[in-house]
């Protein structure tokens, strides 16, 4: 055989037969690879087509096909690889992905198709970097059962549309969209944007792209650990609803939301605020304000000076010992909450 076969002992975490066929100038997958192999490395060869070369390899956990000149993969050729966890096929010449190309890979957790020149996907969508995809929509991924995919990486200058709206990735933990701003620029009719527990995107400037969507009216950022430097909302002047609960905020910097002249709903509950933000007095159209579960200890007569349209104010569970008469006079509320203060 042209390949190096190594069998690791049973006590090793990677116990089993490992086959190394890397850089052997192979034009096809050798037919004498042991069926019981758990790892096969075939990088750096000239294998143009993958057929039924891996039939019967039910124990295989890793398959490396990087930089092997692969131009096509037969539908169902991975059907028997029920234990495969990692499939590396980056730096090949695949131009299209067929609907059943990866059929049978029910245990796959890592799929790498980076830099493969892919421009067409037939009835299937996969994780890709450095390709020419214009869209990723989960509704086009037709699987007989849900995938065990855990990480999804997508990038490329052509990407304009992204959505996961079907429950086919129940184990998905990491989503990286390197060209998210390109996607945002094309959401010209978007009215509601919600993003939770992905503060890394916010730090990379996501909000500057989101705020350019003039149709946007509602922005939900709750359950992100945002600091004052990260939260740059001034360009979002078109918003009518803003949700910032559970964002770890201890202060809303002056000027952060002052531009939102038409804002009607503001929720900043469950944070670490110690005072009412100065910007609130500029929100003349504000109707609903939630500041409950914070650490506010005092309200001044100026805090709600211009919020004459308020109909709901929630200050529950703060540290306000009492309310001054001028504050009560300024507030004409039909549903006022200020209990559970200390």
C-alpha cells in the first residue's frame, strides 16, 4: 500500500486504525484501506472524483480531503460514514453542492469547505468561508432528520441573505458571519431586529450596519453583556421601540438615545443602573418605560420633565425610598409601578 497504516492502542483517546495517505500523488482513493479505520488523511493528492470509496467504513471519525483537486462528489457516497465527526474538504475545486452529497453524515459536527470555489448549491445549504454564495436559508436545507452540526462559518463578498428559520440545527452553538454588514445593507424592508447572546458581533460594529436600515422600528438587544463603549445607538434615530433589558448596563451614556425623537417604548430593566438616563428627558413621544430591577436610589424633578406622553412607568425593585411631589406631578400615568423599592 502507498499509505501508512498505524493502529493505536486501546487506551489512547484516538484508539483504532489511522491511515495516512497524504501527499502520495494519488489519483483515486486506494481500495485497500482497512474498513475499520477511524481516521483517514488524503490531503495533497489529485483525487478528482469521490465515489463509493468509503463504503462500509462505519467506524470512521475523521476524513481529510484537503487540497486534493476534488471537482465532484457522488450523491450518497458518504452514506456508510455514520460515525464521522469531522470532514475536511477545503481548498478543492468543487463548484456545486448537490442535495444528497452529504447524506448519511448524521454524526457530523465539523464540516470545512473553505476556499472551494463554490457558487451553486442545489436544495442544500452548508457552512462556507471564502466562497461566492449569495444566500444561506435553512428552509432550503432538506434533511430526513435534524443535523448535529455545532459550528457554522459563512463568509464571502457575495453573501446578501441569511436566515435560519427551521429547526434543522438543534445543536448549533456557534454562528460566525464574517460579512454580516453586506447582509444588513440588503434588508431594506426590515422592521424588527433581534440579537441575543452574541456580544462579539456588536463589538465588531454590527449596530452601525443595523442602524442604517431606515425601515427598522424595533431593536431587541436584551441578554447581551454590553458596556457603555460597545453600545453605540445614536445612528438609530428611526426606532420606536428599544429593548435593553439584561444587558449589564450600569449607565446609559449621554447622547446614546437622544436622537430617537419618535421612541415610544424603552425597556432597560434588570440592569445595574443607578440613575435615570439624562437622555430620557428628550424623549417626548415615550409612552412605556421600564426601569425595574435596577439600583436607582433617587428620582429628580428633571428626569421626566418632557415625557408627558408616558402611560406606563415601571420602577419596581429599585432602591428609591420616596418620591418627591414634583416627580408625581410631572407623571400622568395610567399604569404606574413603583412598589418593591427600599
